[in-house]
């Protein structure tokens, strides 16, 4: 048997199914049916998305968007252990608390490097197409087991904590996947060609520095709009990167892609659309200003973006 991403998708779906069921059955939850239904729909996408017609999956995604848009995904008041008990537990465990967290990257690296040797009966034990992601998933499962042993707690308690975190993250937890799909939709809809037309029609792209600046700044701006550098990349690379930087100025494609993505991440630092990076931490830390994280990051983002433009212009050709 070869371990593929499908198994991790099913495991994620089961976790979301349990979380959704816990929320629906929680009578103290202010929006238990809508919030629980949101996560149950998301679980269905993971469990049976590849077996459902694309139109059905699209309807499920739209239903999730409507539930979130009308405020149906809210958090209940978390049930936490008394502070004294948590402090005592932390003192007892000490630095061993970091062992589960460190287990994940260690297992990921080991499986990524050793996947080629994991062969049984002439078949690979890990799908060679997704070695790193599968290694990451296996690392998470192993880390859960280690955490249960260290804390002397059960998998059931881990599900309670999962439910608490999912409640706190709310709909922002699904943004990376949704925004990744948005990038593909934009690409298939021809947005890249429209960007290329607008760029060449209204901006003098005969100057290499101008073309580089348009590409890098465009990556940052589209990432700010869509909240995800992966969503912006096919748009700007298809619209400016390949036809202008590569086709006209013969840029190093590897450097263009790397610095282009880095420029996109500069936009990530400056937008509330990247909720999982900028809004969720503010909510978890209970900051009075929900945009506080963004305000602190803007100067760094602008400085790095300017450096990216210079680096690509100097070393990319």
C-alpha cells in the first residue's frame, strides 16, 4: 500500500466531522447549527470532494461562504482548565512541551530525504509526488501521540483543544485553500492576459527596471487583494513575468519566480485578506486593535519589496 495525500485528506475530514458534531451538540454555543454546519460542509469536501461532481462541491463552497458572510461562524466561550492547573502542568513538563512541536519538522525532513528507500514489494510506501506534504502529515500524527504520552491525556482531549482552536480561528482557517482556488479561477478566466494588456497599453514596459517594478509591485498588490501569494503568482507571471521579463528581457526564470513570490509575501504582510497571518494572531492574543499586526509589518514589507525590485533588476539578467 502506498500512502497518498488522500489518506491525509480523509483524516482531516474526520477531524472536521468530529469538530462540527461537537459544535452542533453544544447547547451553549450561540450559533451552534450554522457554525457546526459550516465545519460539517468543509468536512464533506475533504471526505468526498474527489467523488462529488464539481458543481456540487461549488455549491458547498458557496454555502460555506454565505454562512460565514452572514456571521454564522462564531466562537463559543472556551472551556479552559483553571489557570493554576495549567501553570502546574507547564512546570511539570518544562521544556518537554516543545518535543511534539519539534517532532513535526524532524519527521518531515526524515521522510522527505528517506522516501526513496521506503519501498516494499517494488512499490514505494510514500507517494513520490507529494513526499513533503505526506511527511508533514505523518509528523503531525506522531507528534499527537507523543503529546498524549507526555501530558498523560487522551486523543479525546486533543479533539476538545482542536475544537477550541477551530472556534478561535473561525472561517479564516479555510482561507488558504479557498484563495488558492481563486488564483486558478483568475488564471482560467484570463485575468493574466487582461493584466498584460493593461500593463503594456498604459505603462512603458520598454525599460527593464519599469517592467521589474511592475511585476514585483503587481505581485504585492494582487496578493493584498486575494490574500495569497500563490493566487497572485499565476496572474502576474502569466501577464507580465513570462511575456515581458522572460520573453523580452530574458530574465532568469528561477530568480523571477523566487523573488516574485517573495514580493507577493510582502503584500501578505499588509492585508487583512491574509487573515490566517494577520487577523487570527490579533484575535488569539486579544489585541484591542485587530489591525495592529498589519501596522507593525507595513514598514518591513515596503522595505523588503523595494529590495526585491533592486535584486531582481541587478541579478536576474
